[in-house]
């Protein structure tokens, strides 16, 4: 089952960034861009891109359908 946008954000905030801070220091951990690699689709892209800890996405199957991929890219624009 794919994560929700809020769930993915919480994992990044509560687990991934703190682990990176322990390994590499807080400066790097806070400045590092993190891409979400789960099931990003046209239907949920906006919610993922609204999350403060998610800096982008690795788009899988949706990238094979040009019209869907374009909509995901548009959702990523500020």
C-alpha cells in the first residue's frame, strides 16, 4: 500500500532527516533535497508537492503517459 502524502512527510521529518543529521550533521540534513519515490499520480501529486519535507518526486509509470506526466510536472510548479 502506498503512503499518504502526510505519512511520507512525517517519515521524512521524524526519521530520515534526523538520521541524516546524525550521520552528516544538521546543516546537510536540513539543506538536502529529498525526492519521494512512491506512487505519485495525477490524482495525488499536488498533495505530495505541498508537503514541506518533500522536494520532488521520482515518477514511475505515470511518466510513460505523456499527458499524465505533464500534469504531474505542472503540479510541481510553485
